[in-house]
C-alpha cells in the first residue's frame, strides 16, 4: 500500500517534520564500560500531555494532520 506524502500547506515542505510532547518523562538505563564511558541500554518514555506536530521548515503547527502518520 502506497501512502500519499504529507505536504505542509504553508510552505510545500514534504520532508522535514518534528513533534513536541508536553509533560514527557524519559528514563534511560545505562551500562558503564571499563573505561568509564556509558552506553544506553534501554529507554522508556511516558507522555502525559499533548503531542504537537510541526513543519520542520516553517514551524507551522500541523497537529491536525498528525493522524496521517
């Protein structure tokens, strides 16, 4: 199934988008190596707020189009 590409109605961008989540909790579990550096092993996220979707070029709020993801 081929999906129609999402296009920003304000600037025509069809490649770069981003989301912003309000009230997000991120927990990352690390393993420490012998040399003292850390490697992330597992990441858990809980979002308790609104998630907004934006155009990566003109920063227009495209949250109304988010259901198409």
